[in-house]
C-alpha cells in the first residue's frame, strides 16, 4: 500500500520520560513511519468533567517542548502538533517557537492547530470560548504575516503589531488545521496546507464530503497548493480498512498506540506491516 503512517500522543502519560521518548522515537523512525504528532492541553478540569478527555492528573508534556526533544533524537520523522489549541497561545510567541523548531529540525516541523473546545481550560487562561474561532483565524493570519512578509505588520481585533520583526524565518513550515466543524473546514481550505481529521472510515467520508462542499464556496490561495489530508484513525486498521481510507483520498493515517490493545512496541510493529 502507498499510504503513509504516523503516530500521535506519545507525549502523554507513561511515554513521557526522556529515555522512553528517545527509545520510542528511534523505534518509530526505524519502522518507517512518516510522522510523530504531539497532543495539547495546557490545563484540565479537576475533578474531571465531560467533555474533558483525561483525568487532571494525566501527564501531558507541552507539545512544542516535546517535539524539540524528539527532533534532536531523530533525523527523518516529520514532527507535528496534533493539534495545539491556538486561541490559548500568544500568536507571536507561538510563531517564534514554530519558526525555531522548524529551523532546528531541518524543516521537519508541521504546525497543527485547532480552536479547542474545553471551556474550563479557556476560563483558566482567561480566553472566552465564544470567540475562539475568530481568534484562531486572526492568529493564523498574524503568524503568517510575521513569517512571510518583509517589515511585517498586522492590525486585528485580538492582535496588532508594527515596527517589529522576528528571525529566523521558518524553513518549509506547513500549517495543518484540525476539526470537522464548518468553521474548521473553511479555515483549513483558506489558511492551511493540510487538514488533520479524526474518525472512522464512515466519519471521515462524511467529513470529507463537507470539506468538499465548503471548498466549493470559498477561494483557496494558490500559494498553499493542494490541501493534504491526514486522519487519525479511530477504528482497528487492516489492509482492507486502510484501503478504504486511501480510496477516500486520505494521504496519511495516524495511530494512537496507547489506545490500542497490546504494548506500544507491539502496536507499532504490527501497524508498521501496513506501511507501503
């Protein structure tokens, strides 16, 4: 099969120590996986309440710090945030971090962003949930201005700057947008190099149908090129299931090793057999 594979969320819980991270990074790279994606939450509600994905005591290493560590331990893996909650980050600070990681990784970094959803997390960081979509759009535009224009400046509702600059500029940085709301799909088409989805084959088909519908109604900047499709699979993968994702136009499947039966090493080795 020609499908590429990646792994996600190895910056969480039992795989967060330095030696285990280095060991797993070497294993993932040696098995032929294409990419390594780190998940994000700054804080979690305590006690846990729906729709929080985890207990508040779960260890979550900051994705940018984690990926910097993995970058130093690998040479070929693409490294991505899958996804960082953009409205919770200062866009100029994140732009500097992303550019720095892009340079230090030799252009392997992919910035995946999402608008977020966990209201207690937003409240703790003083960011209203109601305008998270608009903030995400504006933050992406502000970061793009800082990365890609000489004498950059930006004037928006949430962020404004002029008379400043930031170097180094990123090396081959690609932006991915996660989510399946119409706003997220529009954001992927108009502002990103790729879409980062999640779901079963059936859910992915429905999301890609909506994505095509949204794309038909908006303009995509030519400089972004074709929108690439990456999906975190949420059903067991077999050659037949992988082929179904591939037939939908998915270019890369992401697995969450810790959520699958067996040890992480067993899961990684078994799924590596599906790599084309």
